[in-house]
C-alpha cells in the first residue's frame, strides 16, 4: 500500500476537522453557561486549543498542502486530549457529543498523518 491519500479520505478528514472545530466552540459556550467545573480554565483552554488546531488542520487539508500530515498529527494529539477531558462529564450530552466529535477527528487525522510519515498506514 502506498502513501497516497484518496480524495474521499481527504474530504472526510476535512469534514471531521470542521465539525470538531464547530463542536468545540459550541461546547465552550455551553461550559461557560454552566459555570463551575465545566468552566475551569484548563478545560476551556483545551476546548479552544482543539477548535484552533482543527481549523488549522482543515485549512491545510482544504489546500491539499503537502505538509497536512504535520498539522493532522498535532490535531490528533489535541483531539485525543480534549475527548478524554470531555469524557469526564459522562452525564452531560453536550460533553459526550464533543468527545465523540474529537474522537472521530483524531482517528481521521491519525490516518492522514500516516500518509505523510512514509509508513503508508491507513486507519480504515
């Protein structure tokens, strides 16, 4: 198997990055509205970091940048951290939905990152 990504993989990853970006931003508003533990500085910062790296990664994918694998690698790391943090609120449907969006994005970005690392690995 080569290291060439398919159009479908690229478009799916772009869509997951875009969705995660939007979901994290909406989740920030949700958390700030609830206050307390939801609005802890480290939690809000992680949500904003995740939204920002997802937007950056989506831009690289949209442009089909030859360096997309680097942003996808970083995006996957941040998304995994954000998903774990959101999973700490299992009774909050908004937080669970955010964790799921982050996990989808992380999986897709990990696959894209492998396309650029010379291993040719693919997640799906």
